[in-house]
C-alpha cells in the first residue's frame, strides 16, 4: 500500500549521489508525480521555447540574473512582463520557475534540482532534501552509467557540482548545499538508496503527523 502524503518534495543532489534515483523511487512509493528532465519538456511546451535550449541551459548560467534586475537592465513593464530583450538563459529560468510553481499548485510531487526549493520557499507543504555521498561511491555510480574515462570521473564530478552550485547561488539568495536550507541532508553512501528513500518517507510521516496533532 502506497504511503499517502500531502507534501511537495524537492531533491537537491551532488552529482553521482543517487539523488535522481532516490527521488524517482520515492515518487513510486508515495504514488505521486516525479519531475527531473520531464520538467524541461513541460516548461518548453508552456513557454514556447525550444526544448533543446532548455537542455543546453539546464542548471547553468552565464551572468547574474538578480543583479541585472536590480540594476534595471531588464525593467518590468506596466503589465508585469519582463523586457523581451532579456537573455535567453534568464527567460529559460523564469519559464522553469513558472512551471515549478504550477506543478506544486496541482498537489504532491517530487521535483529534482533546478532551484525548486528556492522557488517554492514559503510553501508550508514543501520539504527540501539534499543528497550527498562519498567520492568513492559517486565514482562507482558514474562509471557504471556514463562512458567516461576513469581518470576523468573525479574532474567531471567537480565540474558538474560547481555548475549546479553556481546556478543555484546565482538564481537564488541561498547557498547550494548549505544544510540550513534543507529539512534533511542525507549521505547516500551511509544509508544506501533504499535507506535514503525510507528515511525521507519517515521524515515526511513525522512532519505530517505533528501537523495533525
């Protein structure tokens, strides 16, 4: 029997930590929708921007979005729309932002990455988790899934995590991986994938039961 929940779950993750797999198994156990790359397709359809461009700019940035807004480079028009001259990567971020908000309004789901925890901040039904892992285990997982030379895997991990951190730090006012931004940080090397899923499910049940009392 699937566990019932009213929570919207966001999963932030280090590359190779198994965060996507944990999120996917969690959605299956809870019987709620799962969004990772699927979010890019939805945002593309809703915004009219080519999906290939979402993939190209996925969790990456070229310059400061917030700073440009503050400096008035992309002023808001009277009808609330942003200057159409805004760089493409910023348009893509805003399209994903709107899609994440829309998905959360529909009900419980699991969303992986893409600043979802920041986008949904203030929503009382959101629970945010960060998945980390030991380097050895991350290397093993990546070697099994990607065609990368063994001596380049560690560098690939560092570059991917740096890209994700830069994206998060630029498009939010928080720091990627900072424990205080999340409800729970989990080392998947210690718990295993299934253990991480069970730990999150237990955390959800405790939180929701406390709210019912």
